[in-house]
């Protein structure tokens, strides 16, 4: 049984159903639906789509990106995506409204039974403490129901309701982020220079601890529509009681008028949500319950990317679950399931450990102030770290450093 039909849930449901497993996919909303996100995928995420057999061409409705454009102070840095054999050479963007709908449909096509408007309220456990099913409320009447299954896969996102119901808590020492976004229709995004890249603004200012640490983004969605947002670490005390929506407004008011990121061009409502980072909820497997994606705190502490990790964890979980279900219930199956936390740890653990240290350092205003004092413009270095360590962390002998050096040679003044 899979709880939550976001990227993690629909992906794992697809793989499992294709392998012949009877999959129940429970989702509290109804598709198609809005989902607050930046809507951007790096090549790492595109690889996951291709692995699923999805057509990622522009003809199929995906907006392609060649790399990141980083605007930092007076400088603009254009970084192509890493040239790695393990990843496609482009990123994509697409609204989560369409993206999640497409993934959920794929799961249904593969044979998963999708029950929408079904809100899981907690796990059912055996007297021995093993998760054997879930309790849920169904439909507008919120009728109580329960479902049983040999295994439950928690893909319920940042709320992690299932994990909490069996006492798997968030590790408060690990980073947590927060992000807000708004769609705009903007003439700036008819410009070919602007299109073709996912754009990040280094918006940190060492003199103002309230602004630290974070970045802004503009991810084009085609037709002059753009997803503009602000992502920040929320570990630092200065972020408590912050009105993030106001922060986004304040920051966008400072962008040039002609970019058009103004109220009159806004589409829909501002949305915001938490980003659970750096494996901040573990263990990823315990007593019949597997945690995938955001439910297991799998957002990157370097750049806030979470879709690719959610889908990667889904691919791993599906392989492990298929092998485990082929074994007799008992210790042999348990041993097979233990492979899941090991495999996600091997894939992302080292990268996230490093990311957690990175988040700790940039989350300390004192360190940032010291940097300013000694004339070190750390905000100029952060984008390099983002790029150098994201997207190519799991590639053997990746060319991240070479790319950075090449990109440094192409630094240009920020167009005004
Ligand atoms: C503002 C913002 C911008 C972001 N931008 C990006 C970006 O550009 N690129 C990127 O890679 N990542 C981005 N992220 C992170 C990304 O959104 C997440 O990492 C990703 O959605 C995780 O996928 P998931 O399947 O684990 O969880 P989710 O996408 O959160 O899916 C969880 C699903 O479970 C359902 N659900 C929740 N609770 C229950 C319940 N009790 N019962 C039944 N169903 C339930 C939800 O309705 C949802 O469908 C952003 C996040 C935010 C907040």
C-alpha cells in the first residue's frame, strides 16, 4: 500500500504495479490539483522521468533548460548542466498541477488502484508493533475506513503523518527549509536570453541576517509564464515568526519594474511549504513501514531540490519491495527490507552529510558577518557550491569542477 500520490508515491506505485504487485495508492486530494513547488527539474530528475518511460520532449509539453543562470550581485554566471553520460543534458520545468496528474495517471495505467479524497490519519500496528495497515477518512463525509497490507510505503510528503503516527520524529539538528512561490505572466520571459535556463538569484546579504541564507528562483514554464519563488533555510533562529509571503513580496518589489514580477501580473495565489532536508527523518525503514521522498527528509540541503530524490527513493523502494514480497513473511523478508535504508543511504547519505554541514555554516549569521568583515563575499561563492555539488554528486568522475572553471571564464555583468 502506498500513501500519497506525489512524485514518490506515483513513481513507486508505477514500478510495483508493472512488476505485478497489487498496489493500493491512497491520496487525500483529487487530480488534477495544485501543488506548491518551483516546478523545476535538474537532469537528475529528468533521468527519473526517462527511466519511467515518459516522453520528456518539448513536443510532449516539457519546457527544456540548458542549465542554471545565477545572478549574484553585479555578476551573472551561466552554467550548463553537467555533461555526464549518466544524465540527459537538459533539465525541464512543468507545473506540478500537470506533472503530478501525469504521474498518477501512469500509476493507474500500470494497474495501481488510486483512491482519491482518502486522507490517511495513522498507521494500524499489530500487537508486536508492526505496521499492518492504515486508518483513513474518505470523501466529503469523512467516513472512517481501514486498509490492510503486508507493507506500507509512506509517501505523504513533509507532513509525514504516517511516520509520526509510529513515533518516527524529525531530527531537529538537521536542516529544514521553507519556500514560497508565485506564478507571473511576464514579458521578460519572451526573451530568448532569459528562456532556456532555470534562473537562481543569490539574494543573501551578509549585512542583514534576516535575509540569510537563501536564494530566489525564476523557472520559466513557456508562454511567458514563470514560477518565481524564494527558498530559505529555516534552521536559524532569525527565521522564526517570519512572514515568508511578505518576504517574497518585499524581495520581488526590489526587482526591475520591467521584469514584471508585480501584483498586476500575478496568476493565482502565493503558496508556501516546508522543505525537509538532509535525511532529517530516519529510520527510512521500520517494522513494515518505508519512508520515501519528503516523508524521509530527502530534500537536498544544497539547493532545495526534492523531486529527483523522491523518485530515486521510489525506484529503490520498488526493487526492494518486489524482492521482499517474493520471500516468506518473517525474518527473511525483514532482511530483504533492510536493504532499502542501506541503498538510499549509499546513494544520498554522503552528499546529505556534506549538505548538512553546509547548511549549518551558512545558517549562522555570525559566520556570515565575519566573512563580510574580512571582505569575503560569501554570497558570490554560494552559487558555485550549489552547482558544483548538485546534479552530479552520484556520477563517478563527474566534470563538475571543470564546468565551474569553464563557467567562471564566462561571467558577465547582470543585465539591467
Ligand atoms: C515552494 C517550493 C518549491 C519547490 N521547488 C522545487 C523544485 O523546483 N524542484 C524540486 O525538485 N523540488 C522542489 N521542491 C521540493 C518538492 O516539492 C518536494 O521535495 C517533492 O514534492 C517531494 O515529493 P513527495 O512525493 O515526497 O511528496 P509530495 O510531493 O508532497 O507528495 C505527497 C502526496 O501525499 C499526499 N498526502 C499528504 N498527506 C496525506 C495523507 N495523510 N493521506 C493521503 N495522502 C496524503 C499529498 O496530497 C501529496 O499528493 C519545492 C518545495 C516547495 C515547498
